[in-house]
C-alpha cells in the first residue's frame, strides 16, 4: 500500500486537535490530544516538547490570523489600530483558549517575532522604552477582554423593573454593543498613548 | 440526634463548590457540584434554578468582593477608578471563572443592582445615555483582561537573541508588569472618558 500523503501526525494536526478540545472543554491534556488523533501519547511526544510545546503550537495557530504586516503601516497609531482589530478577531474565534494562552509564557518563535515588530514600531514612533511593554500589554488586555465579550450574547444583561437606568442605557447603546465598547476603549488607549511619545 | 447547625446544602456552599470546580477545570457541571457536596443532583435543584442558577450564584459570590460603595464617591472618575481596581482584584482571585461569567447573561439581582449604580453615576456625571454602556463595557473588558494578566507569570515572554528589542523593553518596563499595564490603560480610558461628557 502507498504511504498516505498526509502524515498521521504533524504539528498542524496536533494544534487543531488541541484547539478543538480547548473549544469544547476550556482545557486539554496531551493524552486527550493523542486519543483524538488515534495515536499513542508517546508518539505525540516525538513531535512536540511536552504539554508546553502543544500550547505553543496552539498559540502559533491562533496568532497566524493576526495581521502583523499592519505593524509596518504609518503612522504608528494606524498600524496599532489595524493590528489590534485583527488580534481581537483572531482570538474571538477561540474564546476558550484565551485564559490558557494569557497565562502561559510565550515561547513560540513566530509569536515572539510579532512582539519584536510591535516593540520596533513603538520605539521608532518615539515611545520611551519603559512605556512600551505597559502600553502593549494594556492594549492586549483590552483586546483579549473584548474578544471574550465578542463571544458573549448581544443581550448580556437581563434588566428588571428595579434597574430602569440600566434598561434605558442598554436601549440607548444600540446594537453591536461589543463593537461599540471595543471602539470606544481602543480610541481612548490610542489617544492617550499619543501623549506618551517623546519626539 | 440534633440537626446539624449548618444545613448540608445552601446557596453559599453550592457557589463555593462550583467555584472550586471552575478553578480546577475552567468548567463545572451540576452533577459534579452535587458530587462535591455529597448530595443527589435532584436535591441541588431544590435550591437553584438549574445550571444557570448556579452560574449566577458564582457571579454573586465573585462580585461580592467588588467595592460598589466606591460608586458613590466624587468626582466620577475617582469613583470609577476605585471600583475598577476592586473589580480587577475580585476577578483576579478566580481567573478561570472569567470566560464563563463574561459569556453568560447577567441575571443575579445584586450584580444588576451594581450596574444600576454605575449607570446612575455616569448619567449624573453628564455622560450621554448612548455612551454609558460602551464606556462601562470597554472598561470591564480592560478590567477582566487585566485580571487574567494578573494570573500570568511575571516572566510572560521568553525573548531570544532574535528579539533584542523585546528583551530590552521587558527589562526597561521594570517589575510588576501587570500593574503597570493596567495603570496605563485605566488612566487612558478615564482620560478619554472625560472628553465624552456633556455638562
């Protein structure tokens, strides 16, 4: 028999299986990934460096959808805004992976390279070095909180006769509430960031 | 035999058991909560309105640590800042509960009452009604993203010789990186919010 053209195990398939488990359970174990792929756990360890290695495969896969070429745009705030919007969309596709990826150290080379580009952008735009990571991280916290919010129902509150102001504010806020909230906060962050630059 | 002074099942114990499961697994089922409390699932349903009822018990318990009296302070931005900081601390204690609570509609009366107070604060401070929920939600997204970040390691990136700018920015950023990021973004949001008021 001819060899199958697609290897049973490759990093792409391992990442996809782990992401499916994360989407279902908010968690995964390496034996679960192996079972989902119909292989022994030991075989999996020939392809990845333990559970941490699988987490980094998942991170690379989710982050591949981020438009990091946007980080080459000018001016810096247009670059950052475009990057932030695609970052939110990429993670909104996998909301249940967010807590794991946010609390595991970033080792994936492609993702580290994206941070390197973002830092280069902000340094070139005149941000003092000590402000760069607080700004990037504050922006990421907003992006990832907003990605979770995008996975929430449009009707996120069930106001009662005892909460008339909330009910009125919800009506006045209009549709697409998650987008409106992200737009407002992103604008705020970029406007304030502009005041931190030293030219 | 005398009756036990603490009832085997009460809402507080149900919430605590569900929170423990969430902290361990990022998820819970009602049968798991029942098992943890040593009772039948059917008995649990005498105390709560299904799984959604347990989620709201969890929400009330987590949100009980938020300083909502801060919403009575003046001026409005001091009130919002104090509230936001205690909100982050309350959820940082249960990071794995964040995705569930962020994506399930809010029904808990005490939590809805807290939103009512926040909306009242912003209306009294002169915010147009249509801006109130986008502002509150944008702030919450930042708070909850930052609560997840507070659960992350201090060394969240593993820079390599290929990422010298990232390495330098991390060093320059100094310690307490999660607090620095939250402070910067919270300041930004409050500063921008001030421009949205109509007096």
